[in-house]
C-alpha cells in the first residue's frame, strides 16, 4: 500500500483536534498537530514596560517573537512593517497557526481530504 502525506492548515485548535480524531478513526497511521509562526519561539510570557528600557528587541515587543539565537533574527524581524505598530499584520493575522499532518493510504486520501475540509482545514 502506498501512503501519502496530507498537510492542512487550521486556525482553531478545537477544529484541528476534531479532524485528527476522525482521521485516526479512518485509519491514518500518523496524525500530528503543530503550531507554526512567522517568528521563532513561543513569544513573551511576561508584561514588558517599554519605558524602563528592559526589552530585548523590537521584535519581542511588537511581534511576540522570541529570538534566542542572537541579534540577527531580531534585527531582520524589526524590519517587518508589522513591527512598527503602524500595520495590522494584514493577511498574516488570518493565516492558519496550526498545521495538521497525516499519513494516509492513497486509496482513502480523498476521504481524508474531505474530513479535513469539513472542519475548516486548508489542504
């Protein structure tokens, strides 16, 4: 049997989990949900006061990015128009933040795709 991988984007964790449960019932060998972002890390977990000057970089403050590898990525992120605070992130705000990956037998791949789309996933 030939297996193929299906990747789908979701905006809602609940919808992604419901689709994953149904895909497991269908017989997908592997189903996985991961978070994705334009910027590295999990974001900032504490409230920062910019007036104190204790902010690591502009990307951390305005983009909720975490740049543990050094200043290079944070400088590049600060060049993003969204970092200025004068932009609304445009289409990025509506982009899926979750990726569902499943390995499915080729014979039932169309059914798997229908399940994903029925829960609002973008294949």
